[in-house]
């Protein structure tokens, strides 16, 4: 899990995975870590909410653009083609959870 440095701010990025089948959190995390390796994002992020094919990614605010780029580069999860769409970014997780509560019908995981 990312540790907060003094004065560090976070950004939360809501995303949706398109591809026809439901994706498991750990499978998506593995695909995201592979794409983030060697980029400025590295492993500085955390998936704070993941429900079916909707999630919220927590990243340091200075790496928001890198995170959006890495999310967009994920084109497969466990060999199944997919596309990741960035829906919205926010400075608070509460705002995203309120705005996208219909995506979290099955509950969310932390």
C-alpha cells in the first residue's frame, strides 16, 4: 500500500473495464502492475474499490496523468482482450463513491 509522505496529496481515479466478461480484482491488479512496471507510476498506487468491472484507483496527485496513461494501456487481463476507460478523477474518494454508487451494487472491497 502506498505510504503518505509529508504533504502528499492523493487523487482517486474512477475507471471501468470493458470486455464482455467480469474481471477478478487480483487478475486486473496483476495486469496493471505489469503495465506500470518501468513507468513513473511503478507500484505507488492502490485499488481502493473494485466491484465487477468498476474500480477506483488511489495515486499520488503528481502521478495522476501517468496513472491514467497506464490504465489506458491495459489491453488484456489473463489473455482476455479488454479496454479500460477512465471515468473521472477526484481529490476525495467520497465524491467518486457517491457519483458512481450505481456501479457498486455488489458492494465494494477495500
